[in-house]
């Protein structure tokens, strides 16, 4: 419920702060992007539903959960990063296709879709906290997210309209997601996986490189997008973010 508050407050605050017809117009522009994020978030939510019984069983029998968390992280964050970063480059094309030529507000999509990656963190580490019964810590993180979201919206919406709310949402989602990561590392005494962090950094940098050089590779943006997806998938294997053994191991754990 608390997480729903800081996820859904944005449109209400846009209308309340800006007021009148402009408030409604900016809220509508924001929702054009948010509904696409909301659809993507369903993937992360469905993934987290699969993790709850898995985490609960392993915690009950005192099994080592660190490797499963790592597998979950790579399996969910890899596609989330591909979607998030590619949207920065292809947001205008997505809007033109989905909204039949209406590209107003595509810049908001380029910002807000990166919340998908942050939501992925919450769906993994927040689910782990739920499965372990650490709801108090999780609630504190969610309450902090509400406060941060409201303060940022009050400051940014009057200056940047709907874009201000998108920035607020992005900051809030990453702060709460990273806070839950930190709490899990403290509660479960996880080790800092330097190899995973290096792979993650190389993967993110590689995604920006691939998107930049494939964006105008041909005159057909959809073909460029497919080429980008192919190379991004290969990059995931090259950097070690995803490998067949990890997928098979995850299925085995389930």
C-alpha cells in the first residue's frame, strides 16, 4: 500500500499543483508515458511472485540464498536495463508508433521508463525482505519513498511540469530500490560481488554504445531496434550478465 502511494501520487500532485486546464493537460501527458511503464512493471511483478515461495522455502530450511538472489538479479535486471536504456534513444519512435504520430511528451518516457530498472531492484530485494518477515524495515523504506516523492514533486512540478514529476519518480524509485538492496546486504550479510558489479558496469556502458551506433544504422528505426536487441542479447552473454548455466540453475532451484 505504501509503495502504491509513491507510485501513484504523481498525477494527483501534477493536477493539484498546476491546477486548472494546464494541470489536467500535464497530467495527461505524464500518463501517456506512465501507462507504458506500468505495463512493463507487470513483468517484474510476475517475476517477484515466483520468488516469494522460493525465498520462503530456502529461508525456512536455512539454505544459502545469496546465489539465488544473484541469479534473480541478473535474470530480471538484464532485460530491464535493455528496455530502460533503449527507451532513452527510441522514445520518440515509440510514441509515434503507439500514439499514431503524436509524439508530445516523449521526453518524459525517456526518463520515466528507467524506473523499470529500479522497480526490478524492489521486486527482488523487497520480495526477499517480505519472505524473511522484515516488514518493518521495508515499511520504513516505503515511507521514506513517499516523503522524498512528495518533496521532489513540490519542488520540481512548478518548474518543469510533468517532466518534474518524471524526475521525481525516477529518483524516488532508485532511492527506495537501492535502500532495500542495502538493507538486504546488512540483514543477510551478503558479500559485495565485485565481479558482478564490473559485469553490470560493462553491460550498461555497452548498452549505451550499442544504442548510439544502431539508432541511425538504417532508415528503418524498427530494424535498427531489432539489431540493437540482438547485439544487446549477445552483450549480456559476453559480459557474463546472463549465461545458460545460470538459467538452468534458477530452474533447478525452483
